[in-house]
C-alpha cells in the first residue's frame, strides 16, 4: 500500500497513478516491487528492501544514499495488546520528501496519520514530518513501558499477598505463585523488546544528528527526543530490576510453600 501525506491531506495512490507534486511523507506499507520502483524513480534515491531492512550491521541500517539519509530502526509493537514483537522500519529523509518502509501495522503510525488529518499543516516539510512521526513513536513506546510497569505492580501485589488457612487453600496459593512466573516471563519479554526499540531509536537519532544538514533545523528536536529516550531507558532499567527481584522472591515463596507441604507429609508418615 502506498499512502501519501502533504499539507493538503492524505490519499492512497493506486497502480499507475503518479505521485502528487506536493507529496511530503510517503508511507510504504508492505510495498510491492512495482511500488518501490515508482517511488525510487520519482524521488531519485533508493528505498530499502525487506532483505536490506533485516540486516543487523550498523553500516547497512544507517547510511546516506544520493543525498538521502537512510535509517532502519527496530520498533516494538503489540506491547499493550499482550502480543509484543519487534519489526524493522526504515526512514528515508530526502531534501523534500520523507519515505517510510514497513511490513507490519504500527499503532504510532496510525496515530500520527490521524493527527495530520486534524492538522495537515504539520506535514508541510519532510524534516517536520519525520520528527512528528518519531515523537509519536516515542510517546507510544512510553505508553508501552507504563503498561509493563503496571503489570509488574500487579504481580508484586499478588506475590506478597499472604494466603490464609491451610490445606486446600494453601495449595491454591502455591499454584497461584507458579502462575505468576508465567506473567513475569511475559512482562520480561515485553520489556526486552521495548528496551531494544529504545536502543535502536537512540542509535538512529544520533546518526541523524550527525548526518542531517545544518539548515534542516533538527538539532533541538533531536536533542529533545534523545533526552526522552534516555528517560525511557532509565525507566526500563528500573522495571527490569523490579522484575528480577520479583522473580527471585516468587521462586523463594514457592520453595517455602513446597517445604511446608513436605513437612506435613513427613509428620503424617511418622505418625503412621
């Protein structure tokens, strides 16, 4: 799918249809080779293919091609939907156009597109569109980390809520603690993907600060986003420390519960 944004709004471009003269942001979602070729021919620079986006070397992810700055970042998706995964997304910033290439639905893209529908003037220049999109991505990532933080708080309350009584209720408590291990694993998975996204975005923005022309006016906005990402990295480290503590504590509680049950059986066998 080929979607084009400009200061006059957004529109879908069909097969054989030329790009609008006022196009600023061109969003390629699961593009066909024909769509990639049309964009490359119209703009004069190449866009990364799916295989190129999967490369892990920095030189293959961050480079300048014919005056266009190419950045491929790993973004976390599905954190708030409990289906976390990471997907590569490429940003190609030319002098007059921003091209994004992705092969997965990303909520922050849709959120920013809706924002441009309300205020199309925010898409009057390619650098402005790029930083607006990055801001939406960072905001969504912050929401994901807050979601993981709330889940960790709920796990903490459940882990340290003492079970009352003995026998059957005690066994239910032990099973509940074991179920918390699954939740801890899911939270750690989401957190690791969010951390990977923070590191990847930080690397991409640092390269952009180095490669962007001075007259683009991006320095202040890049510094702001890098500060936000540094804050998210600190938050992720804090949540990670809590997860490690909860894992150790939950395993300890399970051991205590199992030891208590073993004592009961030992006493019963001695009586018999």
